[in-house]
C-alpha cells in the first residue's frame, strides 16, 4: 500500500491489565443492583456465539456474491463488470468488519484473522506498481517480487515455482520470509487487484486500475491471464476461509465450544477483551490515530478503494451489536438474545448506563466520518491530510469517542470484578515513539 520507499516503523502494541479496583483507581459504584433480572452468563455467551455465527455467515454470503462478480468480470473484463466486482467487494466488507469484535479474546479467531484482513501490504509482491513505490526495501526482500509477472519467486534460500497461480501458491506466499507486509491473500489483496494503487496521496480519488488489465485480447500492463488467475484464486480462498470460520461458530464448532466451556467471569472477560481491544488499540490507535499523527494516506485501512470510512463505522457497529446482543443480518432478519449490556445493567447499572452512552457517542462520531465521505465532500485519506483542520478534527473526534468508549467498558469490567487485557497502541500511549 506504499507509493514510496518511505516506511514508518509499526507501533508496538502494548498491553494494559484492567481489573476490579484498578480501572478508575477504585471499585466503581454500581448503583442499585437488581440481580434477579440479570440473565445467566451462559445465555449471554450463547447469544455471543449465535451472533458470531450470523456475522461470519453474512460475511461468507457476501464473499460468495463477490466470487460470482469476480468470475463474471474475468469472463468478460469490461468496465461495467469491474464496477460490479468493486461494488460486491465493498458490500462484502460490511458484515466482515462487524465481526472484528470477536478478535483479541478468541485465540482461534486471532490465529485465523491474518488470512482475511491483514494490512498494510506491500503490493509489489503481487503485481506491477508505480515507479514512486521504489524497487527495494531493507525490511522486505520480496518488496517488488511481482508474482503475476514472474514464474519463479526467491524466498530466502528457496525458489518457489510460480508457474501456476493457484490457492496453494498464494498460501505459500502469505507472510513469506516472515514479513507481515507480504500479504498475498484476503480482502486487501483482492482490493488491490480490483482498484490498483491509489496514487492520489491526500487528494481526491481512489485507485483506478483499468479493466483491460484483465483483457487477454487487449491486455494492458502485461500478464492479464496470470492476473485473472491470481484474482480468482484469492477470491476463492477468501470464501474457503470464511466457510471455515462460520462453521467454527456453528452448533458443533470449535470456537463456540471453547467459549461455552469457559467459566462465567472468563467468558465475560473474553467478550469484553475483544470489544475493548478493538475499540482502543486497534481502531482508535492503529487505524485512526496513527494515520492522523503521520498524515499518511498509506495508513488508511481500505487504502486502494477509499472505503476506510465504512470499515471504521462497521467496526463500531459490530462493537455495539455484540455488546447489546442484537445483530441485524444482511437479509434484514435479527439475531438477538441475553446480552452483556443486560447483565451489566442488572448488576452495575451506573457503569452500564455510562457504557451505553459512550457507545452511542462513538457510533455517532464514526457515522459522521462515514457521512462526510459518502457525501463526496472528502474521502478518509483526505481527512487525515496535513493542514486539513476540519478533516483532522472529525477523525480526532472519532478517536476520542473510541477512547471514551473503552474507558466506559473498563468501568463495566471493574464493577463486575472481571480481569481482562486490552491491546494498546503507541499512537495513543506513547506518540513520541511513532515513526522511530
């Protein structure tokens, strides 16, 4: 995702231990308790697992729709079909982003997540890039390996036969050489193949890859057949990976079984760890504050498509849905049940009320960013541009609302006498280290 040789060191992720009597220095006053109305924790966890299954199921359904659109585009590589594939990719992001609240607390999700949503990526591994991208990187020997143009790829002392581009090859290249930015598969690899690099900096415009990059009869930029094979293999792998995770949360799935076997406090801790970590270290820190500090468009999450405003908003909507135990599926049906919100309201009403208010405020702040971009006034990469006072303020308000939301979650954690670990970010915890 980088258009130059300039690279910033990735901020180290910090860990904050939160427990009763620590979050605010003392146990939060819970207010009048109504223990009889509190749902059973097991029922809360069942709702959590049901929502996970539904969210990943929707991500799978929309990925299959993307697969159909990609196949149609490859068969007939017109601009109209490329536009349809791009629209399908954006639609597929909506339910997937809402699943990110299941990260951080569930080891199975964490071990798997990098296969579908790893970023940022060094796109020179995959395909041709602009001259401004450069030719070498001290951090990544495969910075410009260009799998699409080359039938042999050197990884360390090993030479990989890339004559045939298929799922097995792409799997072997994911994080090749132990370099995290060697992202060969997942949403962002597909995004790059559909849009190409966004060379507009903090100016208007997304990537603008021509449909003819896939037209074997009128090919632009060479290797159109291999590019099509790569796009198809990556899309098919995405469907396979989402199928696996949907099954993992099903009635007999491993992810569901693991969380249901946990004791009450541990299970609640799993849920709140995921929500707190996504809210603070990941979304507020790595995905928003870092880009705002650096004013770097390469630090936006969906950087090729200018879809970042949607990714951020649907992350937050997922947090709200998981906490409140109510998720609206892509077909309009609703999955709901006993929730963490209901449990907290019964046993710690004051912190619960605070959390509800901060979640609403975060939803509003992220929706304001989404509305600004959807209006066409300015995209997210423009909002974080240096000197854009209005845009910077809009993003900073989003960051502040997410930090406040996390603090409110900490209040619930303290009042319920739980113990969790929340991911941190240098961008929030020690900004002086950013860029070192």
